[in-house]
């Protein structure tokens, strides 16, 4: 039987072969790891990101960035012209722009182009009249919208109250029964009490007695005793 080579001897032979190949490739100027099975080609997807800033921002750019991030904190800017703060004003909402104009009225002369953008965004298909600017049109449309919202809320509130109002049911009340004396006194009908009836009976009896006495007296007067 043929003898198998020792495993340690095989590993030494492979190591020697790798060293010889590396020496040959190195002398020819080729990277010896280029043909290694363990090395993989690096593939990047997307834009390569840089770790730091490519250039140092100017002081003006830093100030503009801070102002854009804190628009609600800006109030009166003094005599700073519109052209300097235009990047900041372009980032403002309609409410923020209105507030800044109240603090700085000199902005109104140059902000009509910004109000045009807000008008076309919030009120589509609107155009100012020849005697009206975009700022005035925005104010008019805003008031009309507020009036419509007030009327709508009042109508909803009235319907809600009508649905929740208690339902009234008519009930028949039983007639109140008064005593005989009280009932006749209330309707103006006099009624005699029992003592009055007895008094009237006594008076009629007395009248009959007197009448009989008078008749007897007359009879005695006509037939006197002898």
C-alpha cells in the first residue's frame, strides 16, 4: 500500500507555495491580496457621506440659520432692511409674517411677493383687484373665512341645543273640589246656613201666632160676653 503524506508536511508545502506566489506577485508590482479568496470587492450604495463639513460657514450664514430656527422669538429688528432678512421672512407662516410686520412696518413695502405665495396657498383661484394688493386680499379672505366659521359653529350649537332640549308633555289637572260654603262664596252665590234656617222658621211661627191672636181678638170684640 502507498503511504499517505503526513498532514503537517502538507501544511508546510502549502505555506511555502503561498510565500513563493507572494514573492512573484510582489516583484511584479501587483497587490498579493487582490487575488485572495477572503478579500471582497467593496460596493457603496448612495452618496458617499463626509464625516465633517466641507467648508466653514460664514458668520452671516450662522446667524440666518439661528434666526430661521427661532422665528417666533424675533420681534423688532431695528433698521435692518428687508433684503437682509428675506431668507428668514420666506420661511415664515402667514401668522408669523403678520406679527413681524406689526413690529417692523417698513417690511410691508417689500412683502407683497410673500403675501402672494400665502394667498395662492390658502385661498386658491383668488386674484386681487387693480386697486388691491396681495396683502389686502389675504386680510379680506381671512375675515370672510372667520365669519363663515362663526356662522357654522353657531348653527351647529343651535342644532345641538335643540336636540338636547327637554320635551314638554301636556298633563290634565284634576278639578279642585271646594267645600259647599267656600265653593258658593268663590262663585258669588250666597248660601244660608242652618242657624239662619232655624231663625226664619221661628219668625214665621211667631207671625202666625200673632195673626191668630188678632183674629181671636176681633172675634171677641164682635161677640162680647153678656
